[in-house]
């Protein structure tokens, strides 16, 4: 398996999808070793995605449990040809999250993409902890479909193909949505910095 | 480079660095241990359900066999006695027994007389005897329990 560098978000790369299919089929027979590998690798991204989308640790726990239970029980079909196991699990987590948020997952962009972006840097002059806190707050104010794009592409480091599979949209949509999301995040950061 | 492009690049770098810091800050976050425990329990349930049919039949047969063995009459527990065993006439011509066991039986006085060993005096119509039975199932020795 090829893993990303330690200390960053780790996940299996798409080129080992065939191994993931073997792991999943073993897991569904009750193989605890296969489960340990899959759970250890993917529990973090699934949990953090659910936590950032719901803002509630208990909901994130519930979503994580439901996603892996469905995998064990064989609910839904993981097709390695369509993408990585992580993208599949995050797609399942996304459905669970939106069900709980009672928000349509296919929400379209209600915000103008041509809004001018503020010139000043709202992160300048802040300590690292202050930057993290401000960014966390600003991210939480984004509409879910923007927030999740940043969470998957920037925080969990999925490539565009995996993010597109998880989000159930074309790669081009992921790119444009990420661009809009970052512009909007920058505006929110500026607004929050002005208020503080 | 145009000033506009320079600003955009600077903004992208600043935001990217801050997002990296946010990701690092949460990299250790994960589900509570109860989630993993619940999932492992589900795995065990599935593993039990998926055992082959012959395993279930084997387990059922083993249970029946154990029940039958328990239902068979078992020899009465033998209390230790200081009396020695007397070789029985059946023993003649048999190879010496290396292993065996003591089985306690009740015999009538009339039958006890035919064993060829001294019969203890008692008012009871029956006598208790210990038989030493070799590994081949043949009786090698006898003693009467007073």
C-alpha cells in the first residue's frame, strides 16, 4: 500500500483499489484483520468529514459507525473501478450527514461567483492557533456543499477524482466549486476579522 | 507579474498554509472507542452466521454424543480399602495387565462362592466386590469389600 507521509491525512491511493476490493470481501466474511486495516486507514477521514459537516462529535460517531456497518453488511456495492475505497466511504458518509442535516445534498450555488475578493489578508499578523480558530469558524459558516469541497480536497487531501466520486459530481464541478469555496472562505475570514 | 496576479497568488498561499494548519490541528481526531467495539461485535456476529453447515452439524453430533455418554450407567465411586486383590482364575493364561481399572459390583452370596476366593461372613444376602479389569476388558483379580 502506498500511504501519504506520516503526520498528514493518510489514505490509500487509487492504484491499490484492487487490494481494497479484496480487503472488503474479506471484511464481509467477518475477517477482523481485514477490518482492522480498513478501519485504521479510513476512520479518521470519515469521522472528521462528518464532524466538520455536522459540528457535533456524537453525530460524527454515529455517521462513522453507520458507514462502516453498511460496509460490513454489504449494503451498497464498492466498485474499485469507480474509485478508491476512501472515496466510496466518504460518499456514504456524505449521504448519512445530509440525511441528518435535512439538507438536500445537491444544493446549487446560491452565491454569486463574481463577487470581488477582498484585498487585505485576514490571516496576516495572527498566531498559528488564532489562524486555526478563525479558519475553523469561517469554514463552519460556509454552505455545506462548499464546506465539504474544502474539507475533502484541502483538509483530507483527496485528489479531484476521488472528491468527485465522494461528492457525486464531475471533476470539473469539484474544481469550480473549490475555487468558489475558497473565495467565499476568504470573504468570510475578512468579514470576521473586521468584526473582531 | 501583474499586481492582481501577485495578490491572488499571495492569497492562495496564505489560505493554503492556514488550511494545512487546520488539517494538522485535527489530524488526530477520530471516532470514540465504542464505535470500533460495536463494529467488531457486528463482525463476530457475521463470522458466526457464516460458519459452514458441516460445522453446525458436527457441533450438534458432538453434543448428542456427549449427552449419550453422560446417560450411560457409571461405576460407583470406589472407596479406598486396605484389602489386597486376589488373582482370579480367569487370569490364568492371560498376559499381565499393564493398565486397568477397579469396578465395584454387587454379587449374591451363592455366586460369590463360585469365584474361588474366600467369602467374608455377613448377614446380607449380597456382597460388594471390587473387580480389577485389564485394558483388554478381562477380569484379573477380585476382592470382597467388608
